[in-house]
C-alpha cells in the first residue's frame, strides 16, 4: 500500500522546497547589510558545484572603495591575494596612506563536492559611503568541469532572484552615531 501524506503536510513540504531553491542556487553573502565605515566579516556561501562537478576555485572581486581586505584561510585550499595600484594615494584606516588595494581574492586547490555547501570569508573595512550605497562582489566559481560567473546586477525595480547568475551584494547602512564623553 503506498504511503500517503496529509494534503497540508504535502503542501508544506512542497512550498518549503520551492522557497529554499533560489537560495541554494546562487552564491550569496550571508549578511546583506552592514554599517558604512565598519569592519565587516563577509561570508560568501557556495551552495553547489557546476551541475554535478565539484567547485575547485572561488574568485571574489573586491569593489572600489574597500581599502582593507583579509581572507580567512580554509583547510585544504590555497589563497592568492591579487592587488592593483591606485591612480592616486588615499587616506586609509589607522591614518595610513594607501597606494594599492586588493582587487581579488582567490581560493584554489581544494574541492567542494556538489552535494555540499561551504562559506569563504573575508574581513573588510567598508567605505564611508552614504546610507543605501550598494557594493557589488562579482564571484567566479570554477569547477572541475565548467565555470559559473555570478556577475549579474539587477536593474532598478528588478529582484536579484529574477537573475540567472546574480552577483552577491552588500547594502551599506548609516554609520552608527558615536557619543563623545
């Protein structure tokens, strides 16, 4: 005799499965808002490989305005930090003059099976941008067979979930007020 689920339970399982599908099919930032000018730990969640192929390289491109970036090591993976020279020096954190910035962080040499997910972390000093600024982090996911470029940006009024390969984004919120004593 076949197993039967009550209709309400079956609908709940179907709906929860559909609701979870978009999040597992994209590279996303675990936290999508942070105060401008703050130090931020960004966790880039890789939810799957390319088809059934495992992820073997993750490249996160760093948007302009971020002057300090540090990747978190991952066991079994090697990290490359790629930098670019700024056209002109700028004032950076702790009163230092910054002449070059990180342009990309690349984790490679490991293997993340398609059946698993993982997070790749960066600590960053966010820019002192106005409330509502959005930082876009294009991510290139290389697999043993194939590549996914998570680089699409929604147009005004469009949801990132309407895109096939949306880039992870971070919305900058107002800086917290500091109280002087």
